[in-house]
């Protein structure tokens, strides 16, 4: 908790003003082939203010956080807004005020582990790798944690305090086949959420065992045939698909600049089996991986139904875009570090589960691919997207066949989602970083889907 | 405390607490930005940040900490935490602090921003695009000024100081005509002094014209092996991928790079000479010393196709049993060839002119595929039409070996200097 009454600094504000004190604390420990290649802790703490004047924004930040610097930053943000206002003469009337309050009721209470506890855990995992898989050419075990603590107040009466801890464990395995290296990257989300470290180790070892088998299959695998194919996108890939190809194109700032979604509001853009929601903080199953109760403009965060049974229903907004579209703001204005201004960003975006069983979906394909894990994804204004696929298999006559080498898949999201003919009844969430001028923590989820997609091959 | 006193305090405190070696760097950074939302200038930003990065070596164990709380009362707590992190680590004889290189100071670039000029330049650029390219829709654009001051002191006596200011420009845009839209495109450039007319830099006008042609893009309707011509802007991420995959620390010392044991051997086309130039006068961005405390020098990485240097830190070099590199990468320059771009296009019987690739990191063995964005189909030496939904697929090591031509013209992006290059034998597939 920061020892400042931030509201006291906003007393004299005539125009809209946000004030935020934030600290992003990052720890990274990495063992590479058993050696500690990273062992670091970092804190990035500071104060920022954003002021609005007749359509001009002024932003200022400082890494020095004390009473004098907070006052100075407010002064500088106002100066910046006034400087632009004098140059621009816009006289915009601003946006509808929002006022919401929230305190730290939702912070996950992760166990506090010492640096030694963490390194010992990594050493245990590394020892397991050496003993169980002596043929590994390279192995990495990585612990990455990020705690974001922030305190926000606005001149419209919003205030919030949050502390969101997050830790992820990663294992990377590399083997060699015919003098060529093959790698697999295994994320393990929510490390430290349980107090039972031994159980976490067993869980992780099970995940490593599964993925090592996949890696061997990949090294012996084939390149797919290039072209449009029937595929099952497993839940992790479906989550990235919805984030990249639907999520970004329905962020209101991208809609304003001309993204394809702007043409399709209230029109059918996907199969009736597809519904997409950007959850603010909770689903029926509990708290989301990236809970946002109040956004960084002080707006209470609302769930946003983006696609309902195939129909595009709404976009994601900050205050300004909501004003421009004549709708209520949805709480999507988020800033990653203290020195960043809020931008329209997703939170927890997911395709909702359907009714099919994965096994039944695979058996329904004669000649296609089962694509399990993606390395990354990118999407475009046209909703054309690509994902690197680092784990997948051929499907032949309804059965899993050869493993696949690393490939890329692509398509136009609206076409691909129109082609969805089955949606599985389970779903999986994953957490990651999204890049849009700034980084941002987001989560994405989905069931497995059966669709037609362009597979890059040889 | 002044920054020099903070550095000394930290090193003394660590020494008194049985830390064997240490290094401390204070970075002060000022950032100014004027940016637009769509085609309206909307925000003026001024950020000030001071941060400190400290490395401690104790009993052959290493720990790193960064903080931007440099107040005297917080320093002991930060340093105690660093010692605790270090104690918890594992011994490794290859950790080292750089040797005494004396005191050295470096500086380049502008000292203070000219806000009025930044505003005028951005406004002029936006107006120019609105007037001359009415079908271009700007998502966002910005002009920045960044001033970075660094001081590094280590327990071996090295004291390095640098002062570096430069302007930057960024724009993200697309073409739009009623219901037809193009892919997004991005441009950026860095400048030591802000030019009056940004539009005349970086081949921007041609790229804006090409983007409007993407409104009528069509997919390639077949799968074939052809040639691609890659633009300077598109080369930048490809070279960075190659460096990460083949030349940097982890890839080399874990032997997962396919170029291990290839020093002084042919690894690329004889046409290719690649430099990493962090201290070049031709590149306005850059760094004067590496994160591990060595004065940086420019380096030839590949000379006429022969691998001359990896990009190894001191730790990476010791782990790989090789020499530390003159720098740790980035700020790349490819030497010009002798071809004109128009001749290079004429020499392609079937292929693509590729201005952007949407792709992830290549696989460990170099396999690489992605979607060709902002790209054009070439047939019989002529650019025929814009393409969409078209993928390219190859192997990044093979692509570097299969460079057939390099243009005489190059583009200086401020953080790199690249020509256009032609690569043969790439798999191209459409819908």
C-alpha cells in the first residue's frame, strides 16, 4: 500500500485529471543447462498524471515518488495539456464522467517464497530433467513473476487500489535429430498459487513427461501440405485466435481507424456455435487470471459480449471512444507501467465452450491436422491473422498420425470462424503479454474448435 | 546524494558486506512525445525516470537488482535484498565483472527537445498524408525525443559515462476506401536532429503509395518455389531473428545454433556483409558500453558470407569457450551491393516483393514461415499486383545462403542501415 492520500492532490483540478502511483516488481530466475543464467529482481515504481483540456491530453511521469514530485507531475501534465490546447484549439467537450471505487479485495494471496525457495525448486526440476531425459541437448527452467501494485484516483471521484501478483514457470527442452535441434516450450501457469510445493513439482513433472513425448514426435515429424485444411485448433490456439484476430479488430480505437469489424456490427461474422466475451474479472468458474475491476481511467470494468451466437454485438471502449460511439465506457483503458498512458486493451478474452467432445471432433476428420500449441500470433486490420504452431499432429482417417514440425497457420478470422462446425465442451485459459505500443498482461481462453484454415507448408 | 556518490556508496556497502565484485549503473532518461490518435494530434508526454542496476558476485554466485528508488534511506534495503538474492544462487566460475578500463566518457546527439519543432513536423506530416494520400488512414503517429544519461562504476575501477539524445518518429496506418481496407503498416525512423520534412526519409512516400495499392490485393492462387525481394524495413526483424537464433549467447553456448563451430567459414551468400555498429556515426541510436560493462566497438559479423564474429557477452563467451564479442548486437548495417532495385525486380521470373512479414521466431533448426504482408506478386520481371492471404516458407539459414542480389541503394532507419535484398528458393503458397 502506498502511503499517500492521492485524492488530496486533486482538490484544485478544474479539468479532468488522473493520478496514478504504480510499482511493477519483476523477478526472473533461469537455469540454462543447470547454470544460473538469470537471477534478478527489479522494481519499477513511479507516479504519473494525465490531464485533459478541450480535447488535448497532457501526460507526465516521474520515477521519484514523494509529495513534491506528485505535485510537480500534476503541474507538468496540466502544462502539457495546455500547451497542446493552445496549439490545437479543438474545444472538444470531453466525455461522460465515471466514478467507481474499489480496494484490494481481489488480490490473489500467493504464498511468499524466498529467493532460495525458488532457486531450489528450479534445481529440483533441473535434476529431474537430467535424470529422466539424459539425451536433452539444452534445457532451461525459468521462473518469471510480476506483481503489479497500483493506486489510482481521478478528478471525477474514482479511486482504486490493486495488487495483482502473477508467477509463471517455464521449461524449455531441446533435443537433436539428424544434427538439427528441436525445441518445445512448456508454460506452467499460476506457480506459487498452491502452498503445496511438492504437489506442484509432481504436476510439472507430469507436464514435462507429456511434452517430451510430443517433442520426440515433432523431431520425427513431417511438414504439412500447404493449403486450406480441416483442422482442430486446441483450446490454447483457439484462445490466441480470438485474442489476435477478433479481439484486436474490435478494440474501438482500431475500429475508428478502419478495422474490418467496423463494417460488421450486428451482422453475422461467425458460426452460430461461436460466442466471444471479454471478461472483466470473473467468470462462472471464479476469478479471471487478469482481473480488472476498475480500469485506469476510473471506469468500472464490465464484461463485454463481442460475438453472440455468431453475431458481432459490441466493441471494447475507453471513455473517449465510448463518447464517440454513443455508448457506455466498458472499462478497457489500461496502462502497463506507471509511465504509460491508458490505451484500449483486452482483459480476459474467450470463446465460450460448446457441446462436442474433443475425441469426437478428431474422429470426424479424414485428412487434416490437430494443432495444439502456438508460439505467437499476430493479426491485422483485415482480421487476417497468423500463428506459429510449435506442436501439432496429422489426422488421418479420424486418428492422430505423424507429428508436425513447426509451421505457421493463417486465415481471415471472419472466414475461419464462419467455418467452425464443432466446439468442444471444455475450455482452457492461458496468460500472456500483448503488445500494442506498450506491453499488457492479458489472458485468453477457449475450447477446441473444428474449422478450415490455411496451413503453411512445403 | 548525487549519482556519482550513490554509485560509490553502493560499491562500498557491498564490499563491506563481503561481496567480492560488483557493478552499478545509474540511467537517467527523459522522454518527450507528441502523438496523434487517428490524424489528430492528441497527446504531449514528458517522462522522467532514474533507475539503478546493480550486479553482485559473492563466492562465485551472482545476483542482479534494479530499482528506481535511489533515496538514501532505501539503498541499504535494496542492497541487502541483492546480497540475499546472490547468496541464494548457485556457484559458477564464469561470472565476472569487467576489468579496469579506466574512466571514459561518450556523448552524441541533441541535448534538449525542440517541442515546437516536434509539433510542427508531426502536423506537417499528417497534413501531407491527408492531402497527398487521401486513402491512407492513420491509426497513430508520434515524434519523440529521448535523452539517456548513463554512469557505470565497477569494483575493478572502470567508470564509464554516456550522454545520448535523439529524436524518433513512428506511424501506424492503413489504406481505406469505402468498404475496402488494406493491411496495417508501420514505419519508424530515428534522427540525431529532427528534420523539417520527415516524409522525405525512409522511402516513406513509396511505402504510402504501395499501401493504397493493397486495397485491391488478391491471394496467390498456387503454391510454388520462387524468389523474394525483401525491403529494408522488412529486413530488420529478419536480421534480429537470425542473430537471436544463431549468434547470441544462449544459442551459441548451448550449441543449439546451427552456426556453432562455423567461425571463419562460409555461412551466407558471398554477397552479404553484415555489421553490428552500436557506435557508428552513421547510426544515431546505439550504445557506448555493454550491459556487462565493456566499452562497445563496431564489429563485422559476416564478411562476404564468412562468419567473423558471434554476439557474445563475457559470460556467454566463457561458457562457449570463445572470445567475447566487440559488442552484444543490434544496430545492424548490411553493405550495399551493386544492383538497382528495378533490375532486381526484372531478374525475378516468379516471386514476391515483400515489405512486411507477419511471423514468429523461426524454429530452432531455422525453419521459418509467415504471411507476406504489404507485398506484391512479381512475374516475368514485373510487379503485377498486391497480394493477401499468401504465405512464405523456408529456412532462415538457407535464406541467408540464398541471397542472390543486394541493392546499391540503402535506407538509414536511424537504428540500422539496410538495402533491398533478393533471395531465391522460397516456398510461396496462396489460398
